[in-house]
C-alpha cells in the first residue's frame, strides 16, 4: 500500500480495509489533456483521484458541443456508474493536469462481495454519499438559474 495518495483517498476506511482494497485496485496515470474515458465508452469500473485535477464534460444537445459540468480534485470519485452492469459512459473525463488515479473494476467488486461484504457496504455508502452531495449541488445551481 505504498501508492502515493492511497491513504488519503481511502481515509474513510480503517487500515485493514485499506490493505484489503489495495490488493484489488490498479493504478492509472493520466497525462494532461488525455481522456480517462469518453461518452459512449463501455463502463466497468470506478476511479478514485489521488493526484491532479479532472474535468467532466457532458454533451449539450447542440451538435457535438460539450460543456464542462464539473472539476474534480484529489479525493474525488468518478465513473461510479461503471459499477452497474451494462452501463455506458454518459460523460467524458479529461485530465486538466497530469493525474494519478486508482481503479476498481466491477468484477473485483463482485468478487470482494463474496469475501468482505462489510468493505463493499462501506464503499457503496461512500459512493452514495458523494452522489447525493453532487445531486444537492446540482439542484442548488439549478434553483439559482430558475
């Protein structure tokens, strides 16, 4: 578990759970300007941002125009819907700067469910918390526009 930024990203877990999870995640390095994934890509994993910054783009409905809808800083999760079977990416994610991430695949999560359901529950609760905070911020911004 010597990966840079690992302990910070998974600080919501105790040390033993962090060690267990470390054996399942892979490290991803993303260069500045490179896409982590794009709209329409198959999705089978979630990413945890340890270092760098990412921008999240969504199609606007005007031809091929894309709009930045979020900027993600270290500690953020991205692509969490990839843990759902058969999901296709609905956004594009690009490195604003060189970034380091940890990737947890759906198959690894499903295998973990058989051996450590408590860890899976903690991960899913964290994903739900982050998703609900994002939804609250989006609702707040929408209310200001209307």
